[in-house]
C-alpha cells in the first residue's frame, strides 16, 4: 500500500485547507492524476497520485485544516502488466 501524505506546497507552508476529493474509494488512478484539491494562503493546488493503482481509503474530509505530512489516502499499487509469451 502507498500512503499519500500532504506535501510541503511552499517553502514556508506548514498547513493547508483540504477542499475536496477528486476521486472515490475504488477508483483506479494513473500516476500523476489529481487526487484532491487543497488551499494554502497563497494558492489552490492539486495533490497528484504518486503511482498508478486503486484508491483504498480516504482519511480526511473537506474543510479540514491539515499539517504537512498528514495522511490523505492509501492507494493499492497496480499489478505489473503480464507480458504475453
């Protein structure tokens, strides 16, 4: 399992307001696909998926104030593709 955490979104940013999920539990996502929106005092940002896989669990709700490093969700990594012989 991959745990997605709130990244540092700016040099001085220590927290962000969680706005909304762009995915739901069970959704299959590609690496880099947007998972959620957060807002700092300077900008609204998308949180990207670090890897391809299936969203297993969401840990936060809209309007929550989050510290950098807070667990946002878990993703079950996609299985490696089987090569045909």
